[in-house]
C-alpha cells in the first residue's frame, strides 16, 4: 500500500492519473495538491469526493510550509509531481509563471521531500516521480532518429526550458543526496479532461461550434501522440518498477503531421457528431501565422521502458481519437464553462 501525493492532480494528465490510481489501488491513500489555476478543474475529480482514502488540497507547490505539513501529516511515501504551467503558447506570452511554478515549485517540492525523507531515515520504498516532457530535447529534422534518454537537452520554448531546469534539479537530487527521484519524459498526450487550449480539444470544440481550425505555419510539424491512459499506465509502472536516478522516455510510437491529425479529426467528427454546423468539417481548416520558435518534430524512442519495465502503449491514434471525440461529445457540460471571458481573451491574443 502506498500513501501518494499527486501534484497537479486537477489538471489533464494529473486527474487521469488520480482516476487510474484510485481504480487500480483502491486501498492506497491518495492526496491531490493543486493550485487550481485556469488549467485545474475540480470537476475532473468530482466522482472521487466521497471516498474515505482520497483528499483534495488546494495549494501551491511553491509554498514550502504547506508542503512540509502535507508530507508529514499524511505520512506520504510517494510523490507523483505533475503540477506545472504546461502550454507553450502561454509560455511565449508570459514566461514568468513557467519559471516560478516549473523551476521554483519543483525545487520547493524536492527540498521539502528531501528533509522529510531524511527525517524518516531514507526509507528504501520512498519515490519522487518527476513527470516531464520530450520537448526538453528540442526539435528533430525529418531524418533524425527519435529521442533517447541520452539525447542532449536543447529546449527551445520558455515552457520546455523551464521543464528542462526542473529535470536537472530532480536529477541532481539523486546524484547529490541519493534521493529516490525518477524522471519521465513523455510525448504529446490526448484524451479526456484535456483543457481546450491544446491542439486536439481545440479542434474538436471548434468543429462543434463551426469555428475556423487554426493550423500553425504549413501544418507539417510532427508530434508523437500518446493516449493519456497509456501514459498513466506508464507512470504507474515507473513508480512500481522504475529505478531511482533513472530517466524513462514514454511515447506512443505514433508520429503524425499536424495537418494529417486535424484531417483525421475532421473525418471522425463528420462521422460521429450529429448536426455539425459546417460539414464536411475540413472546410474549416485555416492556416495561420506560425508559433514563434515552433519545434518541427518530436519523436520518442521508448525502447528502454519497454525492455526494462515491460510497458508499451495499447491505443492506436485512430481509436484513441475516436474515444476522445466521443468524450467531448458526451461532456459538453465539462468544456462549455471553460470557454470563459478569460479564455476568450487568451484566444484573441494568440489567434487575433
Ligand atoms: P495541465 O496544464 O492540464 O495541468 C497542470 C495542473 O497543475 C493544473 O491542475 C494546475 O492547476 C496545476 N498547477 C499549476 N501551477 C501550480 C502550482 N504552482 N501549484 C500547484 N498546482 C499547480 O497540464 P498537463 O497537460 O496535465 O501536464 C501535467 C504534467 O505533464 C506537466 O508537468 C507537463 O509538463 C507534463 N507533460 C504534459 C504533456 C502533455 O501532452 N500534456 C506531455 C508530456 C509531459
Ligand atoms: P500543442 O497541443 O500546443 O502541444 P505542443 O506544442 O506542446 O506540442 O500543439 C501540438 C501541435 O499543434 C504543435 O505543433 C502546435 C500545433 N498547433 C496548431 O497548429 N494550432 C493550434 O491552434 C495549436 C494549439 C497547436
């Protein structure tokens, strides 16, 4: 049995991980720590609120005193750290919050956990999982081989640079203090509870509303897509079987050009959504000004986690997209309130 704290557990991947954990390990004690920024949403966890061994705490990972108190009072043995500012376009508009949460916040958590772990005499089974991104490795050319765990870091956006900084800290805490940190670097996720600003939910919602589908640049940028439940299974595997001090790359083995992905979404929407305002939906595709510093291609070589820990993705892109679209169709009450005046303001800043 574990006593786990999941930071960022009200966000997209975090809430999927909380559901995964509560279903897979019903006897574990789960604490969620989340500041409920624009990206955090308590509705993602509403079905869990009556469980005895589940607790939600609203709080900031930069607040050292509260974290010290949480670790101690709940006798935590495992940290799954997902809290972050996570959207590249927002990091271009305002990088400060990214440095604060991703770098200073991760440092604060690491320091708090180090003191707590020392006070317990460094138990062998304690774990600190730091969840990161493949974007720290920079951008690949079409013929380059996929990122491995030894690919040099070359982050290009304020988001990826701040995540790279946090990865270095997590790594240093193992090498310097022997603290049981493990780092995962994952490719682009998609699935339920994904905030509307990201490519896949944004396109689904705009198709349903009959709004233009803004594709950056020439649409030929490539991402390696992973269904979020596959990512959660990978994180679970790493917590249970991963070795302290190691890094594991996680990817879907699903490289797709943005324009092809949007085309696939349009076709699936035409098939699955009743009464679309514009059909076929692909008429809505609009090429817009490129994102500054837009990375051309990401691809993950996930052979280490497959060979050493036995994890591999189960979902194909087409099936995963179908499930995701059906979720957005059946959960309009979830996403409609997120299109708030603040969100509209952000949307006009990015898309004009
Ligand atoms: P998200 O933006 O959906 O959720 C982030 C959560 O963190 C939100 O609930 C937010 O309220 C919370 N948060 C933000 N600042 C906080 C703070 N200072 N204190 C406490 N909570 C705070 O992000 P996501 O897509 O779920 O990503 C989760 C993690 O996975 C991030 O670390 C991200 O870098 C990493 N990751 C994401 C992807 C992806 O495709 N989304 C891929 C690889 C890695
Ligand atoms: P995103 O979901 O923001 O993830 P990331 O930038 O972290 O990979 O974007 C995925 C890809 O889609 C990326 O190449 C940028 C592109 N994109 C668009 O073309 N239009 C959009 O409106 C958005 C949000 C993204």
